[in-house]
C-alpha cells in the first residue's frame, strides 16, 4: 500500500507547526525524536505525489509534495536518493484552498497554491507536469468540498431545514453592526416607543422593551481606534499591481541585498521599477525610480559577486548612489 510506504519515509521528527526551509541538513540525530505523523487515517487515500521546486527566499529549492483526499502535505528531503526519508514541513487542508497560474508565458511551468494558512509558488519540470498537478489539486478541492457538504447535511435532522437551524441559533445572539448603524438603530428604537399608547401606562415595561431590543445589537468596533497601531501602506506601492498588462517589462529577477541574493517579481512601468514577492501581489515591496540610471553589464565591472554568471548579471548605476545589482535566470531575460 502506497500510504504505508510513505508513512515509513516520513521522518519521526516531522512537525506541522512551521516551515523548515532553512534548517540544517545534518538531521540524522533528530530522526528518533518527536511525534510521528499519522498518515494512514480512515477515509484517506493518495491522489498524487512528486517532487516540485518551491520558491524560497533566495532561490528555487526541491521539495516533495503529497496530495491526499483531504490535505496537501509539504515535505522536504532528509536524505538524498529515491525513496529517501522525508520531513513534514506543513499540512495544508483542502478546505478554502485555491490554485492560480501566472499570466506571463515565460512562467508556463509555475503555479501558486493559496490556502487559509499559507501560500507559495511552485515550479514543475515541464508544462505537462504542471497541468497534471493543477488538475489533480482542483479535482481534490472540489471532491473534498462535496464530501463535507454531504456530511453536514447527513448530520442535520430531517425535520429541521438549514435556514430554520441558522435562524434558531441566531435568535438569542447579538448582531454586530458598525458604530453608525448602532446609533441609528438606537434612535429608531427610542423614537418608536416614545408615543406608544399601550406602553405609556407602564413606563417600566417600555424601558425593559427598548433595552431588550437594543441588546440584540452591539457595536462592531469597541473603541475608536485611536490607540490601535495600523501599518500604513504608501499609496505609491498600490499604484501598480504585479500583473499589470500595460507594463513595459516584468519577470523574476534576483537583486543583491546585503551581500545576498533576493528573488522577486519586478515590474517596470513609467520609468519606475516595482518589486513584488509574487506575480499575484497587489502591493509592491518597494518602488525604485530609474530615471537617470544607466544599465551596465557585469562583464564591464571589475568586481563581480562570487558565484554569479556575468552573462546573466547587470547593474543600474547613478551618480552618488549605490549600484543596484540584478541577476536573471536566463540569458534571454537578462538581455531584455
């Protein structure tokens, strides 16, 4: 049975609490510690498994993915070679998961997995392999949603309709409204029972009636928000989205930041260079005006970073400014 074989490959040091992309490769002493992940469960079956490249902080790194009928397991290699041990990095439920593909033709082997807990970009070896993974993931998501819907209907009593059940649960619960609506409802309740002839004889009853109606609503925001610290996003970072079709140039590049390479999605529009984490982002990490900058090939520069192919590297220079060094994945992209 394939699940039993995968269970043996999963390291006993697996943990679903976080990602272990940057952990050390010397993990042989930790394989005998930690809880063992229960891969074999009732009603669970294997749909697809295989190796894909995952976009990490600096570059694409190989990872092993296991698609089950209810979850997607994201694992990394503990030992090299076929059939080697695996470490479980994260368990992603199929509920609420989405699969997205980039619009640019240059990244026809890549796709993005977006879940309620985390998201990442993956790359297959061929376009056919990518399409197979996308089809398997989308079918698994639809089947899982169908099974959950059938299970919820089976647990519901036959004499009780879904709408009746929902209203019954909300009957004695206070509805949360915004501060403006709360003030309007409060005035409406007080105005409605001000001139009521049936309640004028009993003012105590009128007060209790109004209080009971007002108790069904409460403010959605408890405080005015003055003491709450909100992260303000500059408007210039929201002007252009990563998938803007009117941009002059877009694609993945590696940028030298603090003596290390950082991979990101760059968009050039109206003489401004925008950096994003992924092609699906709507807010840029930073914007760099390139007016007045000169493009120089790394072959003409005396000092070249270690491990960098000069044919794929270039830099932007400006007087009295630090040069911006970039590294492309392919010669065609670097030439553009």
